């Protein structure tokens, strides 16, 4: 999508890089073994070094798509999740929905995420879902004051509150990791970020500390 489009009524536009990534996920599916763990989401998932962070999980697949919004995940859930027939899906999305592409409300984002989960669970009834909260951004660099859109930490954390109200599936667990990435003033911890949005190695290590015990628990329950 051209960021300088004169008119954008809120319809999401695919980028070339995303199409290439989707094709790579489809190719990866051909050799995938059922019963694994699929990491599904946006660039924060695509960049997640899951081989380094989760060596204990032998059968794992990174199906993150940079730039994705929750609605886009609906379009690709068949290729990126269902065909893997996983035991567990680790899902996080939402921060791009607050950017200037679609500028969805926290409620709209949560509804789309609920639809993603419903599609997964309807097609893979034994699959569990671990949905964790959208991460904060460094507002001095990535908030609506600096970047077009409505991206802010207040809106970002509101998404999780909407999850708690809308997503009641018994096979889905919610995990709020947001507090571990902000300081006592509510600002994102700069030492965990490459830029205002994406995590560095220390950030992914922090995230893994929170996710790994829950993943292990859900796989063995």
C-alpha cells in the first residue's frame, strides 16, 4: 500500500513483502508435522527468534507476517494455522491495527481476533490458543503524536480488556504481558526495544520468560 494514498477508507492493502511471506508460509506448510506449536501474528512474531528462545519445543513454526493487522490474519488462517493442525497456537496481533492503515478501535480489533480464534477452533477443535496482549510502544517514537494513526499505549492495553470481555472459549487462555514491558510511569522500557515498536534480544528474552511456562503448561494439560 502507498502510505501517501490521498484517500483510504480503512481497507487494508497488502504489501509485496507480505505476499512473499505468505507464500513462504504456504511452502513451509507442505513439510509441517501435525501437533506442533504455531506462532502467529505480525512482525513482532515474524522477528521472534523461536529457534533460540524455545529449543525445548521440537515441532514449532513461525507464521508471523510483518505489517499484518487482525483482519489480514483472518484471510490466511487456513494456510498459516489450520493446515499445520497444531496442538497450540501462540497468537499476538493488534499494534498495526492502530496505525494509519485501518485505525481500528480496540473493540474492533478484539472482534477480529475473536473471529481468528473461532476459525482456528472450528477447524481444529483440539487445538489450544494462547493469546497474549499487544505490547506497548515507545510513545516518544511511535505514538499517534509522532506517527499517523491512533497508536498509543492506552489504546494498546485496552485491546486486552476487550479480549477479556469477548473471548470466552474454553480452549483459549489469555496472558497479559504488557505490564512487564513498561516502567513505573507506564512508559515502554527502552532497553527492550530496537526501535519504538520492535523488540531486541533482551525484549524477546523477557517475552519468552513469560510465554514459556504457559506454553509448557498448555501442552501438557
